[in-house]
């Protein structure tokens, strides 16, 4: 796992390999937020065979450093057993160094050589060479700390950006609702607006509890369903089932989809409750070929004859259609004469595509 070129580590590894004239350099850093060891970079001379960068021994050395925190020097031609169990075909000399900052182990710096007689294995200067290498590892620790502080600063800037964009979305939703106050009671308009705002709040709450910048869609849907069913009056009750694999969403996708699912689940519950007996609502998600599909299905009476979403949609469905088309760049389809099927299909966003939006104030029926 790596944080990518933007971290700056690949360039540092390349410069170290060139400066030290070694065959390969790898940099492993502990991600303190998620408590995992991350291979931030590996730079290898072109002559080494393809696939060497995935060498199993490299991770073993990094994990050994996290446990022991001391330099490990192993010339390839020496018969002395190495402290780390290495593959039988491993024939490189190496130096593995702990990366530490203020007494805390932050990772490992591994240097590899094809020839055990290279400069840092010369015994007459080994103490001086090791002091030099440890100073490099110390500089790597300072670099890692600076990158971590920059990441925290960037994270908080990102949080402010998300909040600003979502407040703009709330303002757009309220403007749309105000234009339609003559079509439903003020109490119902406020109740609907509160549910929309709470669905956005759930995205932020889920972000705060999980991976930075990513939301577990299943967890988000479960919380939205709980929000809807908690307000459900006396029987007939509606059973809501949620099925599908774990799908992680960017904050932009999650915010749009939270609003979409909130409206679709609310409509489905209302339609399922229209009969004398309790109804069922199915929420399913699938992900394949870089596309995500969400289906909300109820067992109500279905769509009325001649229903046209562009002409007959209420405010909630108009919000859904707008978000799916403009923000998720996908498709929204309603169908069904015996029960209603609401299907949303959209491409999964890639890293770095997260952004904000404001809903247009289009007219519709409630």
C-alpha cells in the first residue's frame, strides 16, 4: 500500500539511490492514523529483474525494524545467519535502518546492493559509514514528520471545504422548498428539510468514525434507514432490508447519495405503508466495472398510469434526478406497476475528483 507520488517519498528514494550508488532503496513509514505500515516508495536500478520491487524480504525487514529498532547489516557472501529469515534465492547485500523521531519508531529505510564489497560494507570505515547512514535515516524521519503535519493541515482544509459546499447544498434545498410551500403544509416542509439536512450530517459523522475521506455506503444507508423508521407512526410497520457488498465512497459521492437514498427510502416507506398490512422495502447495492448501482424497491401499488418523472415528480424525486444527473453523472430510472423500483447507476469517482456543488432551483410538483 502506498500514498502515491504526491507524498514526495518516491523522489527522495530515487535521490538516495543515486547518491549512495546502491541497487535499490525502499522507504516504509507507519501511518499513525490507521496504524498500518506503508511502503511509501521503492527505487530500483533498471538492471534488476522485473518484479524485484515486490520482494517478500523487503516487508520482512521493515517489520523487523518496527519490532527491534536497530541497524541490520547483512553482506550477501557472509556465512553468518541473518536475523531475518530470507528466501533461499535472496542474494543481495543490504542495510536496514530504523526511521525514528523523538524516540518513536516511524518506519524503516532499506538499502540493497548487488555486490557486498560496495562502500558501506568496507570494514575499515564501517563505523563512520554507519554513522552517516543513520544520519540519513534521521533526516528521513524528519521528512516523514513534516509530511504528516502537512497532511493534517490539508485534512482540516478539506473538512472546511466540505462543510462550505454542504452548507451551500442545504441553502439550495431550502430555496427549492420555499418555492413550493403552497403545495404542502409548513410542518411537512420543515420535516422534509430536517431529514435532508440530517442525511448530510450523517455523512460527516460517518467520515469522522472511519477512513479519512471515505464512507462505507452500507453503514450510511443503515443509519439513513434508522432515521426514517424512527419517525414511523403506529402500525402498519415497514420492514427495510439492506443487501450488497461493502462499497467505499468519496465524500462527494456519499453526500449526493445520502440525499438520494433519503428521498427514495422515504417514498418507498410511504408507498409500502399505503396498505392495511405492513410492507417491505429492499435497498440493494452492486459495484462492477467501475460503476455503482443502487436499487430501492417497495411492494406498494406502483406508479400511476402515464407517470412521467419530468412532469409528475414531487420535490424529493426532482432532487434525486438532479443529483444523479448533475453530480453523480449517472442515470435515474423509476419503473413498476406492482411495487416501485427506483434504480440509480453512476460511475465511481476516482481519487482527487471530490468537489462541491449547489442544487439548481428548478420547478417541480410536490
